[in-house]
C-alpha cells in the first residue's frame, strides 16, 4: 500500500531543495564578480527563497547571471515552489495528481480542494499583470538615468517588491528615490498587493465582477487590520522621527517617507532612509510591525495580521467579560482563537530565545540583535547594518541561526512545528480535571 505524502513535510523539503540548488548556482565562478564562500552563497540563496532580503554580500557583487538566479529564487519563494511546479505541469497540459493538489492547497493556504486549480490560474494571471505593470512604471523612471539598464532595474525591483523580498540593485536600497512619488507609490502598491494575500485579492476580484455577492470575514479582517497598521505605523514614525531622519523637508514629503517605511517595515525590507540612524523607540516600533507582518496566503511573513487581530480581540473580549469573540457581527470559532494564541506565543518565545543566544554569540546591542532576528523570522529584510545587513558581521554560527530563522519564517512556525512533530493520537477517554491557580 502506497504511503500518502505529508504535504507539510513536502513543502519543507521543496523549499530546502530550491535553497540548495540556488546555493550551487551562486557558487558557480560566473555568478559573482568575487568568489563567494559556501556559507555566504547558502545565506543569499536562503534569503532569496524565503523572500527576506537580508544580504551578507552586495547584490552588485553578482554578475547578471547571479542576479537573475536571485530573481528567479525570489519568484519561486514568493509563489511557493509547488506553485511553480503546478504552473509547469499545467503549461504542458499535464493534470495535477491528488497529492500535487494537496501540496498546492497547503502552499497557497487555500481552504478547500474545490476550485483549487481555477483559483491558482486566476492568481498566476494577477501576479503576472501586477509585476509587468509595476516593471513598466518603474522602468519609466529608471530609464531616464540608466538607459536600457533601467528597464532591467524596473523588472528586478517590481518582482522583488511584489514578492515582498526587499532586494535592491541599488547600494542604498531606495534612499535616492525617497521623494520620488511614482517610485514610492508603485513599490508600496506592489508590496500591499503581494502582502494582503491571494485569497483576499481573488475574493475582491470576484466581488467586483459580481461572481460573489458578499465579502468574507477573513477579507474584512485583513483589509481593516492592514489599513490600521499602515496608518498606525506611518503616524508614529512621523511623530518619532520628525526631528530625526525626516529632516523636515515638508509635511507631504515627510509623510511619504513615513508611509513608505510603515508599509515596507511589515513585509518587504526596502528602505528609503537609513534605519541605523533612527531613534531606539522607532526601531522598537519597527520590531512590532515586522513581528505582525503580512496576511495569510500572501508573499509576506510574520505572525500575520489575522493572527494578531484575533489575539488582541480575544484579549479585549475576555477583559470585558464577554463569553464570545465577535468580529464584524460574526463569532470567531474557539479553534481559530486557540491556534492564533499558539502561533503568537510560540513565535514570541522562539524569537526572544534566539535573540538571547545571538546576543551572547555576537557582540552587538540587544535591540539590534532583536531587530535582526525579527526581521529574519518575519522575512522582512530590514537591518540596522550599514549597506549590508547586520548578519554580514556575524560569524558562521550566527549566520546559520539567521538562516534557520528565515526558513522557519517562510514556511511558518506552526507549519514547521507540525511537520516535524508526529501528530499525537487522541485519547478515547477523559482524564479528571485539576485546578491551577492563576
């Protein structure tokens, strides 16, 4: 009898396989202008596949071939390896097997097997249109300075932004374009479109075409929490840095910078200002935004907006003495609340524990270490390091720890835990209750 594949373990092994292949390609002599060490090649491959953006080697150190390898890894990592595999199978008129669909379902975080392939095709079309549109608009700006090379820059940054990777071909990321309205709004739009989740995008498109008549609770929670976090982050970045990195270039320009950093802090990793020059309070605000991250079934990381929403709403309801947790006139099931608390708590404990270990291994301030750790596990890519990430100054052990965080953050700490641990068989009897004082 054929043993059924565990889809969660298949996803883990799939990502690991892509990372190893990417590492081998980056180690080729024509991939980099200067030879890479194995650990640096593995780090860059992991960062690209996990759409993080942390760099221990400047992207400019790679040849065109090496940069294209990173770009392909970003696309595979953003969509999920199984999405790319399914696309190739469907392109050659091959049917997806039941196990393929099962893995694709988990990879896309799609709730059911029903209409999975149709959903996948719609999402692929949306991704292609979004990235092409973004590339054309960005190329229009970059062409004026770089000529035909600017078209390539436009394509690279559009793919990197939509997949929430944060890799930039410019040495200073997007600091040189922090007051360019078109570049800012194109990058922000791509980040949000990739970060709100494919389920939300698909539902909005179906609603607009009148194929469905109601918006689900999930979509309402994602849109409301995303809007709140963007405005919340922008307001406090502006408030905390109005006499700091914003330099008072005028209210509108300073708000543009604040809005950009609020959006990119949660998922993408681009920066239009020097993060290392920010106040400690702003850096800690970034830690909070990065930890929450993007939304489910999207290209971003973090514990997800929906998880944070359910946790805070459940706490609020409990304090008010309410027996049920209500959102938009709908009761949130207890299993969703329990899972949200597990994800939130497990992620918090894990990232703090790892930060303590890193702070002992690497001699940097704890806040900087915490920032790097959260940036890694939330697949954000921001860093307080100059030009390169702080991880570039880490020793081999420190880099391995950061790679582990990026990998766990990409597949999800809950998925990672379940994939490694065997599911326990439920008891057929009940044990007597015991009281614990709180």
